């Protein structure tokens, strides 16, 4: 072992607060690192030497080190007034990062390099793998990964980028394909669990994912990176940072990727761009403009029965077939969702600052499916593939076994003369003939303003007050993409029109904005308008041993709908409706001594209904009828924890209780003519343990145990409403949910990992994961049979590993360094169910079961062995 590993923590000399992002270098080389969000660092050098610690606005320090003392403790940095004018700041008081041993919130923090190292060629959620209570799910294709936190899905986890919310304003979810490049531009990613530390008035049931992008005040330099991986994956990226020159700084990145996909016929390609421009006008005013986007297109797969995967293999995808000898996928996603923001930081005085950001986001794209006969209802070939060539022949009127051919158009219509005798696909509920490919478009425009005033009173008190304003319009319509041999597609959904014939397809291009907006709309066409106005405030007290905070917010959410097709022209707009919500939360942290602290937090949220809950009747004559009486959801959360932190180890133990009351559920009755409405309760409790140990100078050991007990609280009784939204007396179906396990994520997780620093620049890591008590993600509103039980998926182990090598050059060299990274995920190629979707009991015959699970169950298998290899050059 030729190297010595030194650890320490960089803090402000006056306040004692940690300094994240400080540069730590071995003097005379480019061998270095940066401190994490808690100011901690670890650096390996050959024996003794000098470590240089620097950060803009502070005096540089040089520390002589020898192998006899590898734990350097606290390194205190003094402010340097002569360099403060060089800083380019980005909305600091809007970004709520949990500080270890100070903020009473359970959180795990990853630096940008850690994120990209863990991801390799996988989606962003995979970077969160191994965090207590977090379950990552990949099984559909590029960009379709997702994650849960403490059993709550992404619609109930707040996602922030530089303090700005990016969850969909209609239903709360997030698609990571829209943010495919976020890992390339991330400086810090912090997964907060439970209440979270964000001051804005949005309730996070499960937690908060806080992503902070690179700022424009980085040192001058750049990098070029190439990545290759399994199934034809390739990615290249280039970034450059100008450094601060004459009060200006610029940081930019571009990248391109493509791949065939692990699952059959799930190819994809995309790009990422990022630009950050900073300007420091004077000591009081700083400005920053940032924009980023990731246009992409990718094919998708879906879950299927275990018996189907056994027949065709774990990479089987039911969405595709061959057209003229080339793969043709009926499920394709294409999207481009750029975001831009302008930050202004105003230092009003030594005690008071104001941070303001104005932002906008514009999304264009959608996903494909079919009109007419659904592709998944057509008989497959002997390999389970869709007979696309036969489908085209049927669309031309040929008699093909198993297909309903189109027939010559003979309907009486104003356009009959033109289309008489042509083969037309018609989408009707009955007697559908033929199939065409269509896109469901989900465009949006989103504008917002966040402003936070932060003022310090005396030595211990800090007060915050701010506003949160948002305006969102979502446009939802459908377009025809491919006629698949038919002469045209006929649509008469619009009751205000005599019907339209579509004879040309729309190109699947996420950048074709004008074509998306001007193409003939069919199938559905409506707009969702959502407004938000909120006030938030926080009072914080901190001294040497104790820190505490109380936060509160109040918000008004506004809803309005515009239906173009299914209601008369005079009734297309609804009136604005509004709901009041808010939250209050607080916590206290006690620093027992330098190494031990305990914390406690609690809070209550009153969350307004999602837009999709108030207006669920799309494509119906009642589309504009709001479901009256839908009440706010109530969330109660309590959590306590203990943290031990030293240069040898960090141990975090916490327990939580979350009750999600009045979760709204709506479903159609068996005759599909009436609607049932009810509310269900969920109670999620658990214990989490996370450890990092440095037993010897060349080795780090990581551990995690998470045990949850997530269940529904009681049975739910529904009320029935007719198609005019009137209560139907005497009908009260029940959902038999009492004490049933909440599914979708393993309630027991463990991780054991090691990272060894072998020789100078060379390290290797290995991580073992175990997941159990993973119950099926069944829909609560379908549990209408008394005595129903949820189905537990088989437990499984996974083993991931990687090797990193970094080669540094002399300071005078134009090239600073070369680095290489090899990732291998699921090394043992384990076959496992990552998520189940049904709860069919085991069959009496063993051959009809797989690991005790009935093969008739619908599941998603996780990826087998995957790998990636990257090489990067910094200059």
C-alpha cells in the first residue's frame, strides 16, 4: 500500500459552520478532491507532504501531513476580504441543504462525482441506491427508472433543482427521461427523508430530493468524457468552466448518448445541454442565469406475466415486432423539457440577504400507443412479437388470420365523396377495424417566482420569510403518427366538428415544436390550468449545543379546465376553483458533544388535491364537471434520531412515523356508468441505520439497514355518484384494506459496501444489497373482496462493483489528469422481481409457481448484469 489516506473537515473560523465545495489538493500536483456538503473530505497521497485547502472568499491554508497523523480534524478557514468580490453566488438561501449535526432532518448526501460514479450508464434514480428507505426501479427502458422513499412513490416525494420544484403540477409525479442530463450537471444531490428542510409550502410525504447544479464560479478548466456500456451504449460529453474574469463567469456542458437498451427493442438517444452565466456586480448584488435541457426519444417495455417471461426470456418486450425487416416499437417516448432561471442575490446588510429566482419550463412531447384495435390484443408470432407486416396488410383491406381488416369507407359524411372506397381506420368502442399509431401529447408551460428574505438577529436567531408564485398550463391532445398502410384515420370525438380524416403522420421529434402544435388534434384535446400562491416563513435558533427551527406555510391552489372536444363550445371553460392548504413543522437538534447529537422533528401538512383528482373524467361528456367534496389530504410525521460523527466513523440511527390520512380514491363501478369515491389511510413506520467506517487508512466500509412497517389503516367505505355527479343512495362498496401491507417497495433493506484505495490513483468498491418484504404494488381501489391479502415477492441479493483509476499530471501540463471508471451491476446476474403488480395466490401445482409465486402474476423483473466503462480527461 503506497499511499496514505488523510481525512478532515473544513469549517468557517468565525461561525464554525462547515464549508462545502472547498478544494483540497496535494501541493504541486492535481491530485485532489472537494469537501462534501458537511465539509468533510478524504485524500490519498504518497506518504508525507503538504495539503492545500482553498475556497473563494477565504484565505488559502497549507497543512503539512505525515503518516503518523492521518486524521486532521477541523481545518478552520478565515475570510479574506480581498477575494470576496470574486464570488459568483447562486440563490443560496433558496437551496435548503441539510447540515450534518445541525439540521434535525434525516438525510444522505452525494457529491456530483459520487453520483456519476454510481450511475455509469443507468438512470439518475440508480444513484440513490443504497440510501436507507430508498428503492430504485428500472425495467422499462432509458429514462423510465423511478424510486420510492419509505414506501411513497415519486408523486409524493418533492424534487427540487436549485430550490425550484419540478414535480408535475397536475398529478405530482416526475419522469426522469425529462431530466436525463441532471447527473452531468449536479454538484450535490441530497436525499432528505421525512419532512425535509425545504421552506416552500409543498408537502413531501416521503421525503425531498434536493439537486444542486454546478455554479459558474468554478476554477478555469474543463473536461472531455467518453462512456461505453452494455447493449451498444455510448455517451460523450464536454464541459468548460471559464473561472471568474472581470466579475463574470461561465460554465457550459453538452453531451450526446445512444444505446440499444437492455430489454429487447428499447433503443434510445438523446442530448444534454447546460449553461450557467454568473455576474458579480459588487459586494451587494450577484446575478446568475442557468438553463438546461435534455431532448430525448426512447422505446419502452412493460411488465408481463411470469409465465410469459419464462417462455420468451427476461428481456422479452411485448410492444414490438418487425416492419419490413426492421424493429418497430408501438410504445415510444419523446420529450424535451428545458428549464431556465434567473437568480438575484442581494446582500442588504451584514445581517440580511434577499434571494430571488424567476424561472420557466416548457415541455413538448409525449408517448405513443394505438387507435383502433390495440396492438397488444393482436395474435403474436411464435416469438411473442407483434405481426406488424400482417397488420399493415390488414389495414389495406387484406384478410389476415387474427386481424380485423379495414373495409371500404361507405359512411354518409360530408367528405364521403373524397374517401369513398378508401381503407379508413375508425376508433370506436365497438367494431373497431384496423390500427394506427398515435401520440398522446403532454405539453406544458410553467412560470414561477421564489423569493426569500433571510435576516440574522443577534448571535443566535435567524428569520426567513418568502413568497412562492407559480402558473402552469398543461396541454393534452393526441396526434396520428403512422397510418400503417391505411389510407386515413377518421375521428369524430369532437362534438363541435363533423369529423376529420387524417392522411399524414406526425414525426416523432422532441424538437419539432411547431409541428406538434399545428398538427390536427384527435382523440382528446383539453388544457389544465393550475395556479399557486404561497407564503412561507421560518424561525431558527442556534448556539454551540442546540439548534431548533419552526417552519410554516400557507398556500392557495387554483384550478381551471378547458375542454375542446366533449362539451359544446359554450361550455368549454370551467370557472376558477381554489383550495387552501398549508403546513407547519419544526425540529430540534442537540449537540451533546463534538461527536454525538440527537434530533427530533414533527410536522403536519394539509395538502390540496391534485388536478387529476378534481377532474378525472377525461374524454367524457362530464369532463368539465369537478368532483365536489374532495377534501385535502392530511399528513402527520414524527421522527427522531441519533448521530455519531468522528474521523473514524459516522453512524446515523433514526425512527419515523408517518400517517397519510384521507388519501383520495375514485373508481368506476362495474357497469362503468357511475363513480365511487372514498378515502384511505396509510401508516408508515420504520427504523433506519446508516454507517460509514474508516477502519484503516486505505479502506472505507459502508453499511445500511432499513426496516419498515407500511400498512393501510382501515377499511374504506365508498359513496356512489351518477354521471351527473349526484349521490346515489343505498350503494356503498367497501375497500377491504385494514392492515394490508402497502406494496411497491421492499420494507426490509440492507447494504454492505467496501471501498479500497489500493495504490496511488487506484481504488475499487464492492456493494452487496439484500431486499425483502417487497409486496405487490396493487391498486388500493381494486381491493373489493373481503379477506384480500397482498402478495410478497421473493427476497433477493444483488452485488455491484467498480474500479476507478486517476492519473495526475504536473501543474505546468495543459492536461490536469486522466480518469477511468468501470462499473458492473448485478455481477452475479441474479434473476429477481423488482416490482409486482398483482396478488394471485400460489397454485397447488408446484410447476405453476416460480419461487412460490403463481406464474400468472404480472411482474417486472430487474435488469441482469450490466456494465459501463468511462474515460475522462480534465484540462
